[in-house]
């Protein structure tokens, strides 16, 4: 029996995977090609491949949708991703900058409210996760960065660039702590040749004029009749400009803790939140993780200084009387022993409300 695992497509119409291994030395690479419209399937087989294996490969082509298969393949767990209605989508739930797999990528979230798109943090992988969530990049309107750590802002430039190449024609507003303007300026300069060439050769608008940057501190970031966004400085030493964000969307309130050590003031900020999306750290696993790192002593001190133990996350949620606590930005992210039950038990020791272990592309109605 052959066993194949294919990652869900970057759009709802196609399938795509990183490196798909089939038993007995058969490998498939499903490669996304040119504006996410064409899937090319490359396979490597061994001499003397049996007819049954060839039939398997043929069916694999069918599963990709490249030869007109109709109906659902049943291979992906995310077929239920909604592309309409007000919603919160977790795009990247991994804690830390190390890239391990596409299944769980660094920090990124999406809010869709009244057809307005809000991206919260732009860790590596956010562009593809947005596409997988059915989002048209050229429709992006607001991007918020909680702090300038690479697992939260590394893909800001490329995301903006891909939105531009996808047909961005209206201004997109980027909110981030001090340093945003220099970050974007350097990115535009590094791509100046390509930008100028495409403006002249393809007739595109100037992306540097379409992106409106706002450097923020604590307080109200945006407020109008439709929504309100506020920030609270949290505790993330040695980074001073690090923030939690609160979105008031009609009657709904969504709060993102950002990266922070235990910070009781966050409970007041998040009081009554419909969704509190809070980072989480499991202490015993951190001790095991640092044993595998050459810079163990400094790394452990750093991690403990700006992340929140699971039990303390529960305390914040309880004090805030949060309706739903969504665990996010898991530290450490690579310990296979940290099952959903481990996380919920640790947090549940101090919080008796609804606890949800976040997963990439998990979504919630607003």
C-alpha cells in the first residue's frame, strides 16, 4: 500500500506540496508556478517501475487537479476554510524564527471584517498562508506589526511586493513600532532596479507611494465608525517597542498579546475579549530545548525574559474573563512531546474557560 501526504493548495482550486515521499523510492515534488495558477508535477522513479506504481503516479496527477479531476480529493484537512464572512484566521503559530516545515510557520494572523483585511504580523510564510486561506493579495488594506523581531516582520517587504505584483492599486497602511520607515526604505532601495523597471516596462503604479507607513507607540492607532485598534506596550526585553493589540470590531473584541513575559496589565487591556490570542511557553520543555543548543545559557535567559509560562497565560485569561483563549506562538515549537493535551492541561490549571490550541489556518467566526 502506498502512503502519500499532500499539503493543501495555496488556493482552493489547486493542490501543492513541498516534497512528497511515496514508499519504495518514489518522490513527488508539486511545484507552484507563475502567479499560483499552474501546478507542475515532477516525479523521480526507479528503473523497472511496475505498472502498479505507474498507475499510482497517474492517479497522483489526478489528485493535483492538473488533468481535470472534479470534486474534492479528500486529502486536505482545511477544505472548510471559509472565504466569506467576518473571521479570524491563524496563519502562523510557530514560536521563534527557525524554519522547520510549512505546516507550522512563524507568527502571522488575519482578521476579515466587513470585507476589510487586517494582517497581524508577517513572519516567514505569511504570503503563501494568505493565499491558502483564499485571500487575494491585492485586496490587503492594513498590516500591523507587534514588534521588530524577525519571526514577526521578516516577510513584510515580500508580502507588500507580492501584493503589488498581484495588482495592488489602492493604498495599503502598515503600522509598526519605530524603525518601520527605515526598514521599508532599505527594502525599497534593495529592489529599486526591479521596481523602476516594472513601473516603466509594465505600467505599474509606484509601490513606494502605495504603501503608507505609520510608526506607533501606545494608544489608539486607528479609530472610525467601523473599527477601533489600540496598542498596549508589553514586556519583551531587550526590545522596548513591543506591543499587544486590541481590535474592536462592532460588538466583537479580539486581542493579540504579542510576545511578552507575564504582564498583568494585559488582563485589563483584554477585559471581556471574545478572543484572546496569547503566546505560550512550556517551562520544562524549554530546559530540554536549550540542552540541544550551543548557546544554551544565553538562549534560556532570553526566552524566559520575554515569553509567558502556560500557567501564567491562564492567569491572564482568567483575570480578563476572556470568552475564548487561543494559544499561539508556541515555545518551544519543536518538542514532539508537547501534545494539545499537555498545553491545555498546563493552561487549564489556572483557567477554567474555553482553551483552544492554535493551528495554522484554524479560523473562527466573528
